[in-house]
């Protein structure tokens, strides 16, 4: 009797793990497609930072990997205000926003869907470089490959 319960629990756990993997892969595909789409077709707007924070993760890390930067921002398109936030690795080290301080940030957004947006420096192909563009391309192809070919065979 115990073996039957164990098999049922293993099947449930496997299903949960598979669902987590699927969600992570779909998010990776979505995020990479957003970067490419905004880099190619995104429109620019000037946004205002609403929050800014950075923390040192590793002072001996390679360039652009020593800090984790978190930004909150807002911008307007056709009279309607949109909000966004981003977290990324960088060496950027501004002081935190003081009460009443205003900083601007260029934001890229999709014209028909302004809720899809990111700071311009995160989707600019010149800033990403060849390695960054290649990374997002491999992320899309690899995630789709894993979803289409590997996950159905797990059963």
C-alpha cells in the first residue's frame, strides 16, 4: 500500500516541477522577445524615476556585474501615464533618490502596447553588443527547443 501512495506523490511532484519549468521557459521566451521587439520597433519616451536602488553584490566581479540595480519609473503616452520597473546587473552607482529629487530616464515602449516597456539602455543593441544580442537569440531558440522537443518526452 505504501508503494502506491509513493508513486502518486512522485507523479504529483513531477507535474509541479514540470509546470514550474514550463513557466520559467515561457517567461524566458517572453522576456527575450520583448528585448528584441523593443530594440527593433520600440518608441522612445522620457520617463521619470520614481525609485532607485543599487547594491554591491561582488566588488571583484567582471564589468557590469558588480551591482544589482533596481529602478521604478513612470512615463506618459498620449496623455495616459504608465509605470514600470526593472532590475538588472550593472556597475551603475547613483545615489538614492532624495525627497523631491527628479531624474529622467529614456523608456522604450511598444506603440500599440505601452505596458510593454523597459529602460532604453537595456534594449539598445549598441549597449547590448554582439554577445548580448546573441544571448537573447540563444535564449529564445533554446527555450523553444526545450519546450517543443524535450518536455513531451518526459512522460
